[in-house]
C-alpha cells in the first residue's frame, strides 16, 4: 500500500505544480491558469468527501482502482488533447477529484494494516503520510526533467507545449496506482 501511495503522489504533485504553466502555454492568461488551479484544488476536496464515503461502503482497494484508472484515463485523454480552456477545466475537475481524493483511503488502509493494534494504525498512517511527503518533492523533480520548456510554443495533436513526456508520466503512474489497488486486494486474499 505504501508503494501504491508513493506512485500515486508522484503523479499528483507534478499536475498541481504545472497546471497553471500548461494553461498559460496555451496562450491563455495567468488569471486563467490560476482559476484552473483553483478548480483543480476544489475538485480535490470534493474527491476527498466522495472517496471517504466510498471507503465506508466498499473496500478501499476498489476506491484505489477507480481513482488510479480514472485519473490515468483523464491524463491520457483529457490532458493529452487539452488545447482549449474548456478541456483544461474538464481535466482539472476529473483528475483533481479522482487523484485529489486519494488520501481518503488512508484511514481504511491503515485500519486494515493494523487490525486491532492502535499503535500500528498510527504508524501505518504516518508511513503513508511520509511517503506522500517524499513523493511531493520527488514527483515535481521528475516532471521538471521531463518537461521541455523550449517546446512551449509547439502544439501537437497529442499533448504538446513541452508537456508530452509529463502527460505520459502522469498517466502511467496513475495506471500503476490502479494496478497497486488490485495488488493490494490480491495480497489481502492471500493472507
């Protein structure tokens, strides 16, 4: 679960960092970039509420799969073809809610890991938090290596503006998150 959490955060934080840069690369204003980032963050709040409730009624591993697969598809399809403000907003809403709500699986995952041991619960939760913190630093650094600002004015059919490699990285990490959800469920069955 910790590895899945880190992989998810590696993909989430580059988007939160580069969303406004991407928007202005389209030739839109800095205000549009700020609005997109605000919508992205607000969508994460909505995602946390929805995923928190979902973890109350369904296994948290299923929520991870939905989060990862949905966020991967939104990165590949919405962000990959987002050449207008409307599609950027659509991506911000879908990706923001599906990936921003991910931390809501932590209580259920920590309880599952800990069983009846309260101290283990706190350690598991702390480990998930620490993993996300490390990924919050490493993910944007990886994205910076993948971003090509010299191509910021190049519009391709798919992605472009220097973000193609970042888009593919984010989508792939989110797909790996979905696989991690399946693996977590599978590992639980073996116990």
